[in-house]
């Protein structure tokens, strides 16, 4: 049986269409209460809760074991191949270049009417916490993608948390990446314990204003539990790709793109939508060949069978409409002239244009961010950027003439809302000189 079959978009049943749209969105209801209880326990008891949790990794654990020391960070460089260090520096340069270019004017204003100047200023948060997935796997790219935008935004205090392994040892590549990014306050804490420690502050971990970074469903649930005490980025779920392609695309390349997303985990999703029946059939065959030759089929198979699809649209217009409904985390536009389509794309986390822009280019080194909204949330959230670390207060400067211009509206509306002192605050100023 083929690992994936070609389907016509117009012939999908409502149930099949919904299944493709829903992919494997994580349901947090079953774990949310337990995660919230952990967060509240840390809020009340601080480091003690985390130390109790990590006795499974080190019986005689002490508070000082929670933070990576300068000596640990220095020693990590001896464990990471020199070429990996250089490539991390290369990627870091591109990431900081891209995110530094995102700055708007730090202040602007307009004259609403004579004597009324209104505007906005931009200021960074004082502190930020970056969550870095870890343990056996290493995600140095996520270290760069979370810390460097905060640096570019001008955040003064940046801390990072990453899960330790046995002996309370952090992944050396993650330590090196954090050092390259300029973050030296690295805590060896994972899961809800990390999120709550950064949100509420403990004896060891400073309290931050915002928390960003990818993680599993327990991390996502914890971020939702502490939201309001801190700001958070978009809730993240399993990785996903949508490929919008025409007949100029290479099916062998698209097949590899499918597997490159499916290899993340069993809940990942990959979808191709195209008006070309030839491309759809050729891609399905290429996916099968690539799957048959691939390792880790136990991960690839459920992702391809349960959450993925190859769809033939009746027209490019229909394919674009589906693309906007799907609102993918990663969107590849595999066409000779992708810029002609770009103005019609409304919803996507990150967009990869042309035949030579595979998703891994953005995952690692093009400079754009790979911390992105998933599971339809690209309809309401953006990928991580300096905006996650900035506040934008508004201001107004009024002369007496300007206040007189506003006074009738302000006083009458205050009266209508039953707030007489609001109106009085204006009246005393326009009827009396200082």
C-alpha cells in the first residue's frame, strides 16, 4: 500500500478536509491541571520543587547545580566540533542581521489638530526568558533563534533554560550556541519547571517579563498557565509544511521536503497542493521511494499516513485559497515566479519562495526565525521576531487649545458613561488658568 495517495481537493469529504486542516493539533486539556499545579508549587516554594524533581538525575543535587558555570560553558567548546562552532557563528551573523533590520522608528508622532500631538515610542522589555528543548537531542539553532532577537531588540537581561541529562549536564552544543549568542545565564531546567521558574522567579532563576521558545505539550501548557504574569510567544505544536507548487517544480525535491518535516516526530504534517496532476502523481511516487530508503520509518510512517496529503486543485486560484485556509507554519511556493503569488498569501508562519528555498534554509541559516505558529494559529500569530521583546507605549502632548478642542466630546461622553470626574478633569483645566 502506498504511504500517501493523490486526492482531488474538490472531492474531499468534509471529514477528510477537516482532518487535513486539524492535522495533529495538541489537546492540552488532559495535562493542563497537572502542569498548572507544578507551576503554582514553584510559585510558592521556588527552587525546592525543581530540586525534588531532578533528584532522579543527581541524588545530592544542590541549588548551584541548576545553573551552567563559566567552566562548563568553556569546557563545552572542547566537545563541539570546530566546524560546528564556525557554522553556528555564521548562522548567528545572519540571524542578527535580519532581526536588527526589523526595527521601526523608535518614536513617531502626528498632529491630530492644533495643540494635539499624538504618537508612539518603542521600548524593549527589561528581561526575557528563552526556552531551549534539549536532553538527548541538541537544538543549537533554537538557541540562536530565541536569544538573538532579544539581543537585537535591546533586552538587557536574557536567561535561557534547557533540560539537563543525567548528572545535571546540559547539552554542550546548546551551551556553545548560547555563549555565541551572548547569553551567559543558562539554567539546566526543563519542562514546566523551567517555565514557572522564569515566570515567577526563584532563589536561583530571575523573574522575566516574557518567555519565548518551542517545546513539547507540557511546555506549551505551562506557558499558557503563566500567561498574564509574563508575556509569551505563540503556542507551538508539531511541525508542518504546506507546499504550493505548479508544473515547474521538481517532484524529487518536493518528496525530500515532505520527509524533512515528517522526520520531526510522528505528529508532524506535510501537504502538497497543486493544479498539476502530473506533479502530484510524480511527487507521490517520489515520496514512496524516499520513504522506502529512509531510516526512522517508525516516525515517518504515522506522520505521512495520518497528517499528510497530496492534493490536486482545479486551478491555481483554488490552490491559493486552500493555502490561506491551511495557514501553514512553513509554506513553500515552488514555482518559477513565486513573487507573483506572494501578494495573495494571507496566512503563513514563514514563506519560502522558489525552487531553491527549502525550509531547512530558514531553520538554520538564512536569518529568518524558525520559531513559528502552528496548527492554524498563523491566522492570528506571527513568527518570533524583535516584536516579541518590544513594548509600544503611546503618548499625547496637549496644549490648552488642544484640550479645548476635545473638551465637548470628552465631557459629554464621560457624562453618558456615568463617570463625572472624567469630565471634571477636563472642565477644571479649560475654565481655569494654571
